[in-house]
C-alpha cells in the first residue's frame, strides 16, 4: 500500500513539473498567458456566483462556478500552449514529424521515408483515408521526392488511395498547426484490416529496399551487369 501511495505521489509530482515546464515555455512566446487564464477563471466563477445570488443558491453555484472556472482555465491554457509550441516549431526541420508522432490510435506514421541532401524530407501516415505523404522542405524539391515515393509505393499498394501535402505557409501548402486536422478531414475509405494489410505491405517494401545489396563504390567503366542463364 505504501508503494502504491509513493508511486501515485511521484506521478502527481511529475505531472505538476510537466505543467510548470509547459507554462514557462508558453510564457516565453505568450507573455500574457497568466493574465488571460486568470481572467477566464475569475469571470467564469464570478458569473455563476452572481447567478447563484440571484436565485438564492450562492453556495451551490459558487462551487459549480469554481469548477467551471478551473476547467475553462485548463482549456484556454492547453490551446495557447499548443499554439506556442507550433510557433516555436514552425520552420524547424522535422517539425511535421513531431506533429505526426502525436497522432492517436488509427494511424501508423513513419518519419523520413524519403530524404535528399538538402534535408528535404517526406513522412508517411497510413490510416483509414489511405496513405498520406507529408513533405517538408523546399516546395520545388519536395515535389520530386513525393513523385518518386509514389512510384515506389505503386509497386505494392496500387489499389490504395494516396494523398500528399506540403507543409508550409505558401499557396497550396498546409500550415504546421493544421497538419493534424487536415489528416483527419480526409474521407475514410479503408477498413481496419485493410489499414493493417497496407501497413504490412509498406513495411515489407521498406525492408526489401533496406536489405537490397548495393555495390560499394562506382562501377568500373565498360563493365556490364551479368545476365541470367538463357533458357
């Protein structure tokens, strides 16, 4: 029993530390965060308390107002913290990968399935809408990466819908903060077993490409690839 209490206490301390760190991070980007969430809580509590006095139940409405105020503060804090996190990640390499890592059940994400020397990168998400390729980097260069990845996948998943998006703030691009909502808006066309089958086929394709023997160094001039036996 003592161990359980100790574990719960440690977990609670860990949550409080996480909240404190999140608040400090958010405050660096949004200095007014403390005033905003404080005002939200006070207004929610004050309105319900006033209603309580009007109808003759200030205690009940006061308690309810306090709970509503705390809930409202938590919601506003979460939204502004998320906005601050996105603003800090905006334009950083791998930012889209961090968003994909937060996708909940129903999606299988694989980061950096394609990359070039300029660090333009393509990530992949598989879910009920099909396959979604998410590119981040120079818009002109990532188009070639997307096309190459589509050709590679067509060998094993030609019957699965493929969507693509380029992360950015330009025309036709998807802002980082809208990547998750955009993924969730795609129409669902696959069943759960089909999603699993597609994921397995893509994983097998990746293993095949990884294990394919590659020559070490350039091929000597004039050398031809050996032909198979004639039939």
